């Protein structure tokens, strides 16, 4: 598979959501990273990722909420696909954790049996010191292979 | 053993989702007066073609329901959930739908104690297919103090298809230009107020946005959300931004 196509590279930026001071008790952001199938060559070619869009939305809300829930649906076909996904937009969670007292991160891949353990997810994020710190401090709680309870 | 009317009434209330059973019970002359209240608790009106025999929800044709209500107006007081659904290509059936909707609008305003209104569009159509008379009637009923739950389902090219209750508004929408998921340029801008203006229903919706406590918005990539949030900034305490379901539209 090729490279992911982040939202920002598609030439489209998210608009400003919050033009006035706001106080939201609970902000939920649902996002996805999905494989794209090219019918012409009958193969999976790219990933479409909404992680940059989610990161942008979070960056706009950092000082406005007490509780952030981020849900990521990763459309993995095989476990090895995971290496192709760019998780760098999640770095925003590090700086967000300095202002937001509680962050829940739900990640689910749809692969059974469970493909992505909490430890594996943490290892994908280990380059981001603020994220690891916020996990250790209990601000960021990872729910691996789980969906947000409705 | 005798069962009191109150207990019987309670038991029948549990059978509301099992319409076939209620219909069977209603054939008993003794039970009928008690069953009737539950039988008409959730009424489905179906516009367009439908294989009614295969539909276990037993929907009414609008003419049939209007006739039934004129024969027994007490039924109006039993209806708490009114579901309006359509079948058929909205482009081909537009004229038929409009005529039927105009006619049914006069019946719609008669329901005095509705608690839930569900409108299911004929798939990817917009508000235009609802006649103005019907929209006016709907707006009138939406303003009833008893109405606490509203669902507008499967509306295309719209910002406000799902109003889950007066205090909770779920925003979602399809986009009129299906295409490459990657190309966000093909997403129509989400501009609530632009689309809120033209129709009476939207006037109603806008006035209730001020009372929102929770908001779910699918793919707010085109703008307009800021204005929406500003209107309800005093009450909103839960915001759900959904990029995941936007991607599933394609």
C-alpha cells in the first residue's frame, strides 16, 4: 500500500469551530483511517486518514473542554498494515493533556482476534514524550480494541 | 382468575412493539376498547408504493388513516408516535407525494398529544419533496409541548436530518455529489444557516438550537459549525464531531 493521504494535503483545511469562548464538558471526536481500493488495478493502494482533521479539531478545543474522547477506527486488512499508518497527528494529545484533565483514547481495528494491544499502541506512540507522560500520569487512558460506549 | 383492567392495560402496553399480537387481540370484542389505545400508540403512514402485506409494521395509506380518524376522532388521542415514510424515487413520485402530503397536512395538525415524530425520506432526497403545506403542518406539530423526540432520517444534502430530541440535536448529512472519498473538494459545505433559511421547518429547528445541550455533527469540514455553536453556547455541554461516519458515506 502507498502513503496515507492526510486531510491537510488534500488542500482542504478545517474551518474554525469556535469563534466565541466556549465551555464544553465533554468533547468526542470520532475519526478513521481507512484503506482505499483502486478498482482499475484491483488492489488496495492508499490510506485515507482523518487523523489530521481530528488533530486540528482537538487543537481548536484544547482550552475549552474538561473531558476529551477520541475514537479511531482503523480499517486494517492485515496486522502488517499498521506499519503504514502515520500516527504523528496524535502528537496533539500530548499538548492537549496539559490542559484537558481527562482524555480517553479508543482505538479499534476490526481485526479478530484483537490485533492491537494497549502495549503495541503505546509503542507506536513512544516517540511522543508528552503522550507517554500523560499515560503515566493517568490523564490519557487508552482503550485498545474498544469502541466508545454509546 | 380475573385480571384487573389496569394490569391488562399494562400488559398490552408491553405489546406495542408487537403489532401483530395487538391486532390479534383487537379482534376480541371485549379486549378491543382496551387494545385500541395501544394499537394506535405508534402509527406509520406510508406514502408511495408498498407491499403492505409483507410489512409487519402495518403502515396506513394516508387516505385510509385520514378516513379512520374522521370516523373515530378518539384515535387521535392515542397516537404518541407518528412515523411518516416514503417509498419510490422522489424525482418520479414528487408530484404524487406533494398532492398526498398537501392532503395529509390537514390530518397531521389534528394529532394533539404526539410525543415523537419520525420522518423517513425516500433516500437521498432533500426537504424540497415535502410540500409547503406539509412542512407548515409539521412545524406546527413540532411545536407541541408534548413532542420530545424527532427523527428526520435519510435526508440528502441537508444539515438537519436527525433531530433526536429538542435538547439533543444530531447533525448529519449526505452529500449531493458522490465521488472520490479522498477529494474533500467534493464535499458540499456544511452551512447550517444557509440551509436553515428557506423552509418553515428550519425556522423551527433554528429556534431550538438555542436550547441544545448536546450536539453531534458529522464531518464539519465545510464551515458553519462555528455559527451553530455560537447560537447554543449557553447550553451546550457535549459536542461530538464525527469524521468516521462521514467517510462511510462514500
